[in-house]
C-alpha cells in the first residue's frame, strides 16, 4: 500500500512537519531511476531517496547519504538554494508536492510503475525526472484535487470501486476476505467505514499477507513490523522489500538459464537412455552373423531375404541380405554392425553418465542460488563457480545437434542459420551435406582427428539432410557430401546459398534420426 492515497496522505503530513523552512542543497542521481534530494536547516539535515525502479517505486528517508565521486548528475538545479514553504496534499489523488519559494513545486506522482517527479514554475511543468513518461507533460496541475461523492447513497448506487477508487487492491482484498460480498448493503457500508477509519488512524504494518510481504494500514496476516510513523515504516519497508527485490532481480535470470539447462539435460538423458535400452535389448547383429555363417550352403546367390533357423531362440526368422554380396560378406557386415553397435552403446552409456553428473551439478547450483538473501554473497558465488556470464553462454545455437557413434552431427535451423553453421562453426575437414537440387538444411559432421568418416555415419547424416529438406517425404533422396573446404559462398548470394566445387552423392531414405 505504499502508493496508496491514504498512506501518501499520512506520509506527506509527516514530511511537512520536518521540512518546512529547510533549504534544498543537493538534488542528484547516481543510479538509474533513483533521485536523491538533500535538505538542511542549520545542523539539521533530511534526505529523500526516490527509488522509481519498475515494480519498486518507493520513497525512503535515510539519515545521511554519501554521494559518489563519479557517475552522478545534478538534476532540478533550479531548486538548489531555495527554501521550502509548504507541502501540499491533493484530495483523492496519489500526488503530493513540496513547495518552494519563487513558485517552484516538486511533485511526487506515485502511480506505481508510472511514478515520476515533476518540477513546476508558476504552475507550469518545466522538468521531469523520468522523461519516458511523456504524458506527464500534460498533467493539469491546477486541477489535481479530485472531488468524489462518498455518501451512502452514492455507494448504494455506484458500488465500492466508483465511490472509493482510492481504496486500493489491498483494501478491496481485505474486505472480500472478510465476507464483504455476502453482506447486506448497510453492513457493507459499515465495514467500509470501519476500514477507512483504520486507514486514517495512522497505524502502519509490514505484514506477510496472502503470501506477500506488504505495507498495510490495517492489521492482518503475519505482522513483522509496526509503527505509528509513516517515515519509519517507509524506511523499514524499503529495507525489507528491496532486499528481496534486488536479489530476485539478480537471481531470476540465472535461475531461468539453469532451469532451461536442467530441462535439456533431463530430456537428453531420457532420449539417450531409451536409445541405449533399445540397442541393448536388440543387440542381435552378431547372432544373425553366426546364423548366416552356419547356413552358408543353404543361402541362394543374390538373395535379398532368406528364412533360416535361429538356434539362439529356437525359431525360424527372416534375415535381410545385400543381394550384391556373398553370404559370407553379408555375415561380415553383420559382425561389423555388431561391433559398431557395441561402440555406440558404450558411447551412449558414457554420455548418459556425464549428463547425470551435469544434472546433479545444476541442481546443486539451483539449490544454493535459491537460498541467497544477499546480492553481494550471490555475486561472490557466481564468480567462484564461474557462472557470471552464463546468460551470454546460453545464446540459442543456430543448429540442431545429434550424436551418432561418437560423431557430432549439426543441422542448420533455417537459411540464415545455415550460413552461420557452414561459415562459422564448420571447419575445413568437417563433412558437409545437403539434399541435392532442393531447399534444405546444411548438415555438418564434425571430424574426429585421425579418423575418416565411416560409410554408415555418412549415411546417417545424409538421412538427416534428406529429412530436413523439401524431399523429406520422398522414398529416396539424393544427398551430396563433401569436405567443408570445397564449399564456398560468393558475395551477393542469398542466405543459405553456396557453391560446392567437389561432391559425391548418396541415395538415402529420409529419416528424422
């Protein structure tokens, strides 16, 4: 309720008691959205800090204030050296002004996220603290007092919001919580008048009510602080609220990145664990090879498929064959696939273990970060854990990433990202692929030093290039592949468009992976 009319009315009265006859000696800003006003009279000083940070918008009154030696700017210079002759409250409006000699007034417009300070001379606005609120130039200073008919008849006819628009969200919620809507009209009026009386009694509370720490003018919830001084409760509320506000402002972007990383890591574990389980359960290539070798004499030449007795499972099974190879060569292919499958299983297992360790680390970070109450300690933790730049590191990548038998396969997301992938992320000896003669994603297979690209890895990457192209629904798709060093982008070419100087072609069935 800091920006509530009834609280600001009490606050303005207390400010008036202190500042009458004082002289403004300093008015400056050293933080964005914060204005510091220094007043004095003899040896007595009084400070006003207007913190108009979005979602904060509070006034506080520190006992002293040390101005920084740099990075500050003087504002409202017209007021320096001028004495205060009054403080004006405006009826039913969340505005008050500190009035200076020579017809200068400094208006405190406390409209939540549209709060601002305005300087006037002879009732004309001459300066704003926050220039982004351009509509404030049009504020009618001569008609700030707002007359409202707050009689029982007006309440009966127009309802609570029309009769008492100054009540605020907290007041309305309090009445609703106490059965206001189920009362008769006369009972509602009595409850409303009792609440208004509480507002004007001058008791102020900081309470955790409705799961939020709030400044209230009525007693409810878990009371954490109470006072009869609006100045005192304003200072306490700023300390109480800003401590949480500023740590949340620092913490939330980091938590958002960590939670996104955690979600991706868990998804990665789930997918790769499922793939590992599937491979492990269907690891039969070596058994099929054994069955072929045991039946070489029964397999007709150029067979594409053959039915043989499976002595491992005691049943007849159908086995696919390459009709251009001998039965023995087909068996060798199955033995090779078995070996590669075991390699892929081991890689998947290791990757899952690493990701599980990463998940544990992220969960530890999240738990620690959620516990911090001090911005200083939070920043020390980020520095110690090398997390200061985590938001910059989490910029979205221009490609989808796949892994196959230890090889990293990158697929561009769109034409512009294709250029970034090919020109900035791919190295000259990486393998580059693209569906032939149609639009589609650039695909890059990262080279493993000292190794050539196996045919089945090329085929897997080619199936992705086919799938992420305009031929994704074709039965077979021609895909070109070449070392990235043979791919160039002449000046003036459209996004994603390149020239390939040397290429090979593979026919492949499109597959999402």
